[in-house]
C-alpha cells in the first residue's frame, strides 16, 4: 500500500508542475500578444515642442541678428541639464524657476556675443 500512495504523490506533484508550467506559458504568450497590440496603442506620441523665440529672464538684445537664429535653434535643440527632459528654451518658458536652464541659456548668449 505504501507503494501506491507514493505513486499518487508523484502524480500529483507532476500534475501540479504541468499545470504551473502551462499557466506560465499561457500568461507569457498573452503578455507578448498584448505588448505587440493593445499596449502599443495606449502610448500616444507626444506632440513636438514649439520653437521658442523668447527666453524669459535672458537678455537677447546684445546678440547680433545674424547669430540670433542659430542661437535660438541651438537652445531649442539642446536638452536642459536639470533632467526635466525638455530643451533649454522650453524649460525657460515653462519652468522659470529652473536655475540650471537660465545659467545654460546665459552662457550660450555670452558665448554667441563673443564670437
């Protein structure tokens, strides 16, 4: 009789392992299917940021007109060092309290006036 109960325990353990592995495989394939279909649709692309021509608290009056366009293009492309995931120009227009964007913008203006 001991022999038949130990065989029954093995069968139950093997059945439990099979059920667990089957459930894991089904769950894995379901996640892959959702990742490639529904979950991708929920991530809407962000609209592009506008091109800013004014930088609050930054004096652009000393920059020559021929260099102003290139400077604004640079500040609208360069990422802010404060890790806000915006450009320096966008950070200046949306987060006026950011000390890092104002320092970077003023340094770029000073550099443009030197050249």
